[in-house]
């Protein structure tokens, strides 16, 4: 039984988890792909066509088009992790005090 589970897991890893991403949730696109999506939409392509071009779901394209604007898109803001408690100026002040 353990061998069968191990072989299944290894087959999953070897085929690439990207093939199984539909089970996890939506696919998050990179900034370049978002810009391409916005450009294709501006040129009049349908959401289905854009989704096939980018290799994602139509719902992902719809979410991108409702979130971002072609004229103002410069890239997403990284908001990973917990919000900062101190500012950069506070960090510099603390570094001076610590010396």
C-alpha cells in the first residue's frame, strides 16, 4: 500500500503540479501575462481566446479585466506577509540606537 501511494505521489510530482492546478484554485498570472491579457482585450479578443492564449481559465481573465486597467497598469504591488509595524525611518533610527 505504501509503495502504491509513493508511486502515485512521484507520478504527480513528475508530471508537474501545474497540470493539477485546477484542483487547487485559480491560477495567479505574472505581471507580463496580466499586461498581455489587457493588451489582447484592448485589441478586441474575447475572454475565451485570451484564456487559451495564456493557458488559464476564462474566470481568471474576467477577474484580471475587472481588477486592472490597460492605461494605468504598471505591475502588481507585492503585499506578502504581515504588514509592517515600523516605518523605514523607524528602522534607521533603531539601527542608530543599537550601535
